[in-house]
């Protein structure tokens, strides 16, 4: 009962979907279904995803060097944590590494901006999820003028070179920007203040970031214009409907894993001989 009319790898690709300012955050491009069918499809995709993840993990254990990196970006409240929980939650934690990137610590800021990123890359066989990433270094850093323009401008080329090198060494990179509307952000912020179980997510600083909405849109647009490459494609995920964003990211991940043509590693021992040995064991 899959409602996909066109895969998100194509439909949601930054260069296909158009400008971030023109994306309707309530839309569900390529998916002809509602919240109910979305939940059903997510569960179904989850089974495919976890089977593919196990093959990737098995390949890594058998000497393969491939891995997958999901980069999540988006304004505050866009739902990055929900993707980690609901899409990451479909997978085996043994094969998954999740890393969140906040304001650089003292130690981190003493290194190049890619230093902490390199340290968190998924090992062979793993799927890594970045909750924020090196793109923060051309988003808030740009918007708040934390470094001179000549510095952040130079980072697009550095990022492209870094990602190309990463892709060439066996990491499939899937970049996802969750696109939430200003109205939906207001309602999510308000909800965080109504529910004691959500206070921990409320950050008064988010209001200052919201005041810079248009500057962020401009910074995001330049990110897509400069760094949506075939080695490391960007996807824009309409995210006002949480169920769609989760489904779309899960589906993107499945499409990426399917493109790896994974197979179970063959035994590096004589199966028949081992069967005989096991059969001969005392009970
Ligand atoms: P959260 O994702 O809610 O934990 O918030 C993390 C905060 O750290 C956000 O306000 C980010 O914009 C900020 N942040 C992450 N990376 C950087 C960076 N490289 N430079 C400045 N701020 C950053
Ligand atoms: Mg926050």
C-alpha cells in the first residue's frame, strides 16, 4: 500500500524542487497518501531499511569499506530530533551512530571546522546520522557574522572537497534539510511551553534565531546552490507534517542503500565441512 508516486531522491532533490522560500512545508511531494497511510508505509519501509542496514553492517564486518552518512539540518523545531528517534529507531543501534553538533566547545574551536566532523564519521558498515553538521559553519556562523565573510565563503569549496573525498572513500552522503513554516514553528514553540515534558526542548535563544528567519533562508539557499553535488546531494524535506518528513527520510535512506547493491558476504570457511563438524558435536 505504498503511496509513493515518485521517489524522494529525485522529487526532493534541491536542484529539482526549487528555491527553499518556495517550498510548501505542508506539501508531501511524490507521496499520495495521508497520515494514516504514512504510518503504515513507515512501518513497512522500516523492515526494508533494517534488512538493508544489516547487510551493510555484515559487509563492514567482512572487510567492506562502505558506510552511509545522513546529514540533518533545519531551523529550530523543524524536527531533527524526531527524525533521529523515529527513523534512527527503525534500525539496529549496533550499526548506527548519532552525533549532535552544538556550539563548538573550547577544544573544538581550536581546530579547523571540519575537525569535529571527521572525528564523528561513520565507521565501515555503519550508518551515521548528524543532527546539525559542518553546515552550521556557513549558517549561524554566517548569519551572526562569527567569522569574516571571506572565511565562511571559502568554506563551500572546502565542504565540497571534503564531501567528494568522503564519497570516494566509500561513504554515501544523504543531506536533508527539514523545511518548516514560520507559523508551524510558532505553534511548536508554544507547545513546548504548554507541556512540562517539552520544557527541556525550549530554548529562549530560538526566538532570536527566528527573528533572523529571512537571513537563514538566504544562507540555506546559498548552501543548496553551492553544495548540492552528485557526490553529496541535498534534499529539501517539507516538514510541517512530521509523519511525512519521517517517511521521506526513511525512504531516501532505503533508496540510497538499494543503490549500493548490497549482498550477504559469502562464508570465508567451508560451509559443508563446518556442517559436518557441528553435526558431530556432542549434545
Ligand atoms: P540544538 O540543536 O537545539 O542542540 O542547538 C544547538 C545550537 O548550537 C544551535 O543554536 C546551533 O545553531 C548552534 N551551533 C551548532 N554548530 C555551531 C557552529 N559551528 N557555530 C555556531 N553555532 C553552532
Ligand atoms: Mg534547540
